[in-house]
């Protein structure tokens, strides 16, 4: 009986999940708008930025974080799984920063 109560408490309406997805999309669009504004203000070549491997890494990390947050808030991912995904991303990003600082020395 207790398991059934837990399962019922986790189920969310499709409208709520769609709202979370829209919120994540709006956040990503706002971040992209700020990114392109910064690119325009820096007067750098846009093609060089788009060809950069770090650009694709950034896009991937942002997408995974947005999807993880939406799925977690929608109750589709448990807290420990969400924590594992986000800590893996943090480790990846910090590892990339560490490798860059090692090559600078």
C-alpha cells in the first residue's frame, strides 16, 4: 500500500512536464541570445567559433544539463541519478579546465 502511495505522488500531469520543457527551452534560447550578442560584441569570426571543438562540448553539456533538470523536476529521474549525471558533467568540465591549465605551463 505504501509503494502505491509513493508512485501516485510522483506522477505529474503532462501539462506540468510540457511547462518544464518550455521553461528549459526558454532558458536555453536566452542563453544562446546572450552568447551570440557576446560574439557580435567581441568582433571575432563566427566561423572560427562554430568550428571550435569547445563550442560543441559546450552545446552538449548545456543540452544534457537542461534535459537532466527537466526530467528530474518532472519526477522521471531519481535524485541519486540526477546527482550522478550532474556530478559527471562537473567532473568532465573541471577535467577539461585542468587539462588546459596543464598545457599552458
